[in-house]
C-alpha cells in the first residue's frame, strides 16, 4: 500500500505541474502554483495576489451541494455475539469477492464493526468565487482525514476541470463513521483504512459535490450571527476552557434572498452515541443539519467542527432535562444525539432571526485566502511506528531536504531511529476571510487555550504544578494573530488530523502529574505528535499571517 501511495503522489504531482506534454503558459505570465510539486509538497498561497488568483474583484458567487459517502455494510449472523464475523458465520457478500469486508467504526477503541446504517454520512461542500479567486470548503462526516488524502481530493478536482485555488477539507470528527485514518481496524496492528472506499466514494463524490456547487454558484449576500448553547457542551479536562461561540454564516441568493447554505461552526465532539453504538451515523450533526434544512429547505446545511481539544464534548451534558433538572436522555442514546443536534440548530435559527444578526451585502463581502504548508516531526513513538509500517497511511518526508522517503529509505529506518527527527509528515494551516468573518483552519484538535484570547487580551494557557515543561514559553493563541475587528472562528481537523494540539506548559506524561491526578495523567498527550506541535503551528500561523 505504501509504495502505491508514494508512486501515486509522484505521478499526480507531475500531472499538476508543467510536465513536457502540457500546455505552456504564454510568455510573460507566471503559471499558477501546482497542487503539489514534484516532491509532493504543497505550495504556500496568498490570494488575492498569487499567480492564478491575482484579483478578487466583482460579485461574490456562492454554491453548495452534498453527496452521501456512506460505505456499504456487509451484514452477518453474529452467532457468538463477539461483534466480528468469524469464519463460518453466514454473511452478505455484497461485492461478491468471497470474503467478509468489515467496516470498522472510528473513535473509542479498535475492533468495532459496523452492523448497519442509522443515517448517511456526507460530504457537504460550499464553493465561493470572487474575481480570480475560488475556494471550496468541504465537511466530511468522518473522524479524520490525513493531509495526503486531502491532496488526492484537490488533484482529482483539478483533473475534473475544477479551477479552485484552495480546497479546505475538514471532518466533523464523528466517532460513529468509517475508519479513514487506520487506527480503529480489527485490532491495533491491522489498519482499518480502505483505500478503495477513500478513492471511489469519498474522493469521487466530494469532487461531484464540488462540481455541482461550482457550476451552480451565483451572486450571493450573507447573514452572520453568533450565539451560544452552553447547556449542550461540556469540558471534561482541566483547565475548564471552552469556546462557547456557535457561529452561522447564511449565504443567500443576492437576487431573491433565498438561502443557499447555512455554514455552522461549533466546537463539540460528536460522540453522543458512545462506544456501544455499531450503526453508521454522523451523530448529533445529523440532527443539527436536518433541523436547519427543515427550517431553510432551499439551503444546504454544512457543519464545521470548531475547537475540539481540552475536551469539548457532549459527555457530561445533562441530556433532555426535566423542569427539575433531571436527565432523561443519557450519554449513549439516540435521544441525546437528537437533543444536542436539534438544540444547536434551534439556537442557530434563533440567532439568524434576531436583531443582532448582521446582513452583509454581496458587494461588501471581500474574499481572501492564506495557506502555509510545512513539515512536522513527532516524538510519539507509537504514531511514528504506525506511520512507518503503514497502519496510518501517510507519506513521510526528510526534514533536512524536504524530499519524500522512497521504499529504500523506509527500509533503512528502524524503530530505534524513527524518532531521530530526520523524518516528518506534511501538514498545513490557513485562513479564509469572507467579509468580516475570519476562518482559521487548524490540522488537528486544538485545545481552546491555544485559540481563545481573554477579554482583557490575556491568555488562558496555564502552568499547572506537575507539568513536564514548567519553564516553556506559552504559545501565542491563534485568535490573537487574526486582524482586529473580525468575527473569528476556527475549523479543527482541517486539511489533516494530527490528534490533540495542547500547550507545552500543560503537557503532562511524567510524575508528578498535574491537576491533582495521582494514578495517571489526563488523556490527550497519547494522541498528539508531541509537546512542540502547538508552538510550531502557532509560529507557522504567525508567519503565514505576516507574509506579504
């Protein structure tokens, strides 16, 4: 699998650059940057300004579309009730290949095979165009999607003739969809990643949706509203810091005023169903979007996960409370997922209809884009090993040269030198400006302390007693790096899924443990690239913002 993926990146990189048999740019005109260069590296962008997106003048055009990306489930007779098809147990061989093909649910623990579908998981997209600049924004109902597969979507869109300067591919982080990262297969050393499903369903249908949205894009205005729903989200890890903002951008047909899309940004783990569920579902996002599409039937509802780390979650919420405050729909029930989703949608709709919502005429909506790609190393031995052996399917790069590792390079690595900081993964950060709305895109689950700024301009980052790096310098929160006067939102798991991103001063794996823990540290570090990830992301974000 690994050699196939490296070869594919190399061949598609050539297809997206000035290979000998391609059309040559007219003299005096600089060609737009490729999706990836010959080494599989993603170029930086500043739009308007970069070649291919020199201008963002004229009307803002907007379009939206959706495609289901639900995998096919091969059901079976689970006679011993162990949750896995065992040899002689009868199964439905849908693809006729003579083998049971399990779909492994991502989130919680490995070995959770899907037995059916409660509701479809989706690829939902918005396309924005203004002058030479065109941006696609994608939300996939998946737990995460690696940067290499984001590049696959961009290359496939280009091959389909779509002229999009940037495609942001995010995931809602549902814990009840198919494993697209490889972590949650039948067991910890068997990948749950299915490249055929990724290529033929996720990539193909996302490109279909992007094409429909692009073809149907029309002059648009917008309505912007910000509210809160604190009763629907909880923080289960110290320090208690939550981004309570529930933000919605409603794009409207400029001629008729009819809503085209409702883009919702909110930080809350979609895990209301819990680990016992074995049905495919987008969790509370399904009910949130359903409620909005009932209220605004002409608009595609698109949900983007905001700040997720820390942990912003449905766990600990009092579900469906009575007047006396008694919970009636506990964690792990469909009623709870519906309570969270529809509750958030009602809050969004109320905010859109309130006097505080801002109407934004199309001619006032500037469109801007910034993107910076870079290489990140890891100090997490388990993740490094999984990258190396291909359980987590992504390409590795040499830090010093920026070149991808080939098969011989991979063979020369050993478990002992994986963490010598010589190899890295590629990822990226970005910002999209739509009028007053500034959307930061972050490649993992950001702790809110690394995003939010206190009302007095201070930081929420703490130095807990017992932390492993008490003398570390606090990172600059990303919100502080955005221009003043904007409405800030963040999309987590955007263009990558790097796990948790937490402040170095709060990093805690060694005794004595911080925050009063005695037996073990708080969870988070185990699913992180390392203690320096946050500082690097903050630095790259700052450099991107200050670049000319």
